[in-house]
C-alpha cells in the first residue's frame, strides 16, 4: 500500500506531528510506500534515509510568519497547498493508495479537501483535536475558562469570543470553518474518522454526518518497561503546559490546602504568576523525555487537572507506564485510563478542594505504593506500543481500502450521482 500522510509540519513540534511522523517510519519499516506531505519545514532528518518521499512546501505557520495579514489569507484557504497536493496525488492509483490527514489547521487550511476529493483516493482523518467540527479547535471558552457546549457555527457560537487571543481571530477562524463546511466539505469527505478517546467520539458524533465511521486508534508512547519504584514515594508532579486550561492554578491551590509541595515540569503563560502567588511551588521548566520519566518514576502521583476535554493525554499513560498513579480531572479524556481508587483517582473538574482531598489521602505511603504497583501492572497488561498502534492502523487502512474497492465496483455498474449543491447539507446537530 502507498500511504500519503498529510500534516502541517514536516518535523516534530508537538504530539500530532510526532504520531504522524513516527507512524510514517513504522509503516515504511513494514514495507509500505509512504509519502509525507507538509506545509512547514524543516524536514525531520529521519524520513529520507528511511525511503520516505517528502513534499514540504516551506510555508509558515502562525509562530514563524512575519506577515500576519498574508498568513491570515493562507490560514483561511491555502491555494499553494491545494495546488501542490493536487499535483502530488495525480501520481497515485486509487487501487493501492490511501490518504491519511493528521492536521491542516496550523498552515495547510481546509483547501486540501478539494484535491483529495478530486483524486478519488480513499481517505481518512485522525481527530487529534476538534478543528473538523469546532472553529477554535477545542470546545473551550478561553476568556470564560470553561468547556464550551454551544453548537459550532450557531448564532450563539458566532457571537461569543471564545478565542485565546482576540475576537477578530475568532472571526477569522469562523470564516475558515465556513470554507471547511461549505466549500471543502471536509466532514462529508472524511467518512472514516480515527478518534483517540471515547470522550472525543461522544463529543463529535452528533456534529458529523450519520454515515461517519469511527475507528479507535490509541496513540503510541515510548516508555521502556522497567520494574516499578522500589523506594519511598516522592512529590506530587504536574507535567505540561503551565496554563489555566491545563488546570495548573487548581493544582497549586489544592497543594497549599493539602499542605504538600507542588512540583511543575514545563512552562507556560501561568508559570510566573503561580510562582509569585505560590512561592512554595518548585518550577523545574521543560525537561527531556528521559528526565521526565525519571521524575514520574519517583513521584507520589502525577496530577492531571486539565479543565478542557483533551484528546488522549499521553502524559497520563507515560506516568502509569513507570508506576506513577494519576489524579485526574473527571472532565478530560485522561480519566479513561484511570480506575478510580485502583491506579489513581478522579476529582471534580475545577474544584481545588476535591483535588486537595485526594492529595491528602495519598500522603499515606502504603496507599501510594499500592496504587503505584497497580498502575504499573495495569498499563503493561496492554501497553500503548508503537507496534500495537501500527497493527491497529493497518486494520483501519484495510477496512477503508476494502470499502473503496466495493464503491468503485458499484459505481462502475450504477449511474453517476452528482453531489448536492453547496449549502444544502444537513446542519450539525446540537452538541449533547
């Protein structure tokens, strides 16, 4: 099979790109022909030596652009990307090629939908976030600091400034989403959608066509198996972006109420303020993955207090893999990895008192040790390995390709049916 992976960045700049590029290398090692099509460089140096074809447009994203106005136009509809992808896809045969889109919102734009549709190649989309159905990509109202339950693109949605920066940027995203829905028609194009958590599917299913087929494919994590911690449990640990939506202030306040020291690994917009308000906090900054895993292995528990949905927070699984229990917000997808009272605890999202109660409970070394052993045993009974990810991905690819073959055979014997005119699609249902 030839797999064309479409994503914004040709290098690892976060979780989306890491999953996509690691899967590219894994698929190539299993004998598949792989093409990576991306907008933003530089190119990951591992790709070419592995025999992976790379098409990188050398474009900007919001972080690298020096011309915000020009980039706004690109973000709404990237004509260069659409033309380049159309040219690339002409080389491939629908009998043995599949297009897998991982990301488009940071640079490629919804314009990629037109050449994919015109190519006739079978395709699918991985829902790393929520840009396929939500203009701001997160179902999160940043100014209000709460999960958003408005129907995307409804009057209520359009009139709400939910953006992390400004209302004009929200309006730009609304324009882009209108193009996504009514010109590129991406929800209709991607009949097959990969999700990475049950919560994610529950949130998006009412907003996609009833014919959408969902496939659960867990993202892989890279943690070597080792015995669980043998020494006494250490501190309570937060790992990630230190920001409001990640719940960092809730952890700091809960730790003070419980009389424990909060340790933060990472950085972000709330870091300086939290250090000033909670001087007892230990701020370690960003660390290399090996150092983070070492800190998790010695920690009493990882605290994951995120107040938005998340997709599949890999930090939670990395902690469990090294025998670190997790105290997790009940509003985010991380709760799916935690059996309350067995390998960690759930707490009521946004409630520092509820979190403080669990921090106090875990001052008990015997309880912390029991949860640590359970965390380690449960994770390694079904680890999220790269091989498990690739096995599942190949199963999904086979299903998508088999369906495409059946459709081609059916179309050969049936009259041509034209798609409905733009604007006649069924509007999305209310978010439940």
